[in-house]
C-alpha cells in the first residue's frame, strides 16, 4: 500500500514538472525558457519599434506643424505687405490726382487770365484813338481790299462787316497799313485775319490777307 502511494506521488510530480514543457511546445524546461526569452525579446523589440515609430510620427507632426505655422506667417506677411502696398498706391494716386487737379486749376486760371488779358487788350486797341483802321473810310477800304482778294464766283465769301477791327500798323507816309479783325462773310461765317497794304516797287498799293487770331 505504501509502495503504491509513493509511486502515485512520483508520477504526479513528474507530470507537474513536465506539463509546462508540453504546454509550451517544447521538450525541456530549458527549451521553454529559451522560447520565453525569444518571445520577450521579440516583444521588447516590437515595443522599441513602436516607440521609434511613435517618435518619428511625432517628429513628422512637429515638422508639419512648424511648416504650417511658417506658411501661415509667410501668408500673413504677404497679406500685410500687399495691404501696405495697396494703401501706398492709393495714397499716391490720391496725391497725384490732387496735384493734377491743382495743376489743371492753375492752368485754367492762367488760361482765363490770358483770355481776359487778350480781350482787354483787344478792347483797348479797338477803343484807342489811334485805331486808324476803325475809321469808317479806312474800314471801308479794308473791306474792299479783302473782297478784292476773293475769287470770282465766291460771292458767298465776300465780307460785309468787320468785328473787333484794330490797327496793327499804320504809316500814312510810307503808305503801309495792317488791320486785324473778324471778317463777317455773306454766308454768315466769320474769318479772323489781317489785311496788309503796302506799295510795290512801282508804287502801286498791293494787299495780302493773313489768317491769324489774337
């Protein structure tokens, strides 16, 4: 009886010692330890690989974020520069327009003054006591001189009156005269110019017309 119980206990002990080796698919405890060490090493390597991949991913995310921030800052600077440039151009355009307006106003003022001066000078010349051309007899001769230059058949272009008739030059002794005015023609049109009378080499008076405007 005692021998049977001892044999049973011995068999159970062997079974307990051998079971883990069979469960691990290995024949001996040493082989199981080797397998477990390989598995542990593989797990540690996998963990290290995962940690390395996580570090690389984190570094890539950091670089991507840095690039995004850099691009955002570049865009902000570009937008600010564009805004400043547009504002500068707008101010320059306003200033240029103001200068152009001032220059135009100055030019208009000069033109108006020139026109006023011209009219005043013409009026003074027309009303001058030395305006020999406006004397009725002389004015009649000027009209006749002008019409003598009109070609035959151009009756519509003959003068019937002279407005603003002034004396440009008059020398009775030398028989020279220059009278300027606006010749009113038969057809209703007007022609500005000067009739110039002077003697030729034979002493005969000749006439020329120069279309000019004061």
